[in-house]
């Protein structure tokens, strides 16, 4: 039932898709899946208010679903209800003050409203709680850069590394800051410093592999690093994404699609994954599937590396 609904979404037959997902909801009213799929169909049509209604119901039946909370916050922001998004994130923090996800989510909402200082505080808290999760490092780098704090931030982080050379979180944030400034050579150096201390640090292996692939670096080395990360995190969406993108850059489209589809199935709304999968589908001659993925990536309303390429590719289809 869900698969057929997905096919209808891919084909732009939204009425049929909604009918299928409505049946999923009827059969399993206490499971979030049907509501989430219906929300995705609404989002694909730009109906963010209706998507929010579906996601609210999904969150009622599964209050712990972080991915659903992130989608709902995005829907609130897109419908110009940032106060609701903030309240959603703050309520999750109140329930679990040590949950890095909610602090990062609050930071992303604040960042979208250009509240850079408060966003910075939320990202710092998320990094403190979960230092090996790359997302808040990247977000913190963005918040610092838009405030013109690049040198200050790097100086602060280098001092942290000097005090504790095994502070992996500091290396990762330094790399993220350099990536935001497109200084890929220095970002790679920071990952190498981390890996010199901890060779099995999967997040550094993964992110360095992605950066090498994205910046025209050594693809054989990128694949080796990606495989190390896969060995430790074979089901993590960012790791599957990196592996797929490295294979894409190496020209192995079939392998790329295999890994990218697995990653996309875990986080269907991720714009970067949808962009990468769309490009792989395009290279494989699957134009309709490529178009759907690229549309989803651009409709997310979120920034992602390669956004301009996605726009050009979609415009040419």
C-alpha cells in the first residue's frame, strides 16, 4: 500500500497517492507511518499547512519520533509559525534536557529566524552533549561565520585541542568552519589530525571521504575512508550517503544508487540525499525518478551542498 502510494507521488499522481496513504492511516491509526507519508505528499505539492496537520498527528501517536519533530518544525517555519516551531523544540528539551537532537533543532529554528547568538548557544549545547554528531558542528560553524567570528572560533577551538589533544569534537568543528569557508585543504588537515589520534573515528573517516569526493580529491582514498566508516556504521544514513556519493564520483552508478537508496529510505526528507540520488538516477537515465528526487531536495527549503547544481539539473529535465 505504501509502496504504491510512493509510486503515485513519483508520478505526480497526488490524488491517488493521498488515497493510498489515507487507507494506510485507516488500517494503522496508531502508527506514525501513514501520517508521515501523507505529509510528504502534501509537502511535495507545497501544501505545508496540511503537512503540518498530518505531522502533528504522527507526533501524537509517536511522541519520541525525532525525525517527525524536525519535519513538523520545518513545516511550521514554512507556514510562518516560528513560535510554534520554537515551542515544539523547547518542549522536547524540557522532557529530555540531555537530548542533543532537540537542542540542535532549536538552534536550526533560531538560525532560520536569523537569531544567530541564541542559535549558537543551542548548537554549542548539542555539541557538548553529543560531540561526535557532525550536524551540530556544521550548524555551529554556520552560526559563527554569519556573525563574523571565524578567527575567534578557530582560536577558541585550537586552545581546546591544545588543552586536550583527544578532544575529537574540537577537530570536527574546526573542519566544519573551514568547510563553510570553502577552505577544503585546511578542513582535510583537521580531519587528518583527528584520525592521527583516533584512526577508527568513523565520523572523521566519513566526512573526510565526502570532502575528498566533493572537492576533486583522491577518490581511491575517499573510498577507503568511506568503507572504514561503513564497517562501523553500516546503517547510518550519512555514511550510506557518503559511500553512494563516492561511488557516483568514481563512475559506479549502480553501486551509488544502491547505497543512496538505502540512505534515502532512512531519512526520506533529507535534501542532500535526495540531491545525490537524483543525480545518480539522472546519470543512469532514470529521468522521472531523478526529477522527483531533485524536486524533493529543492522543496525542502533547507540549504545543502550542491543546491545550485540541483537547480540546474532539474531545469534541464
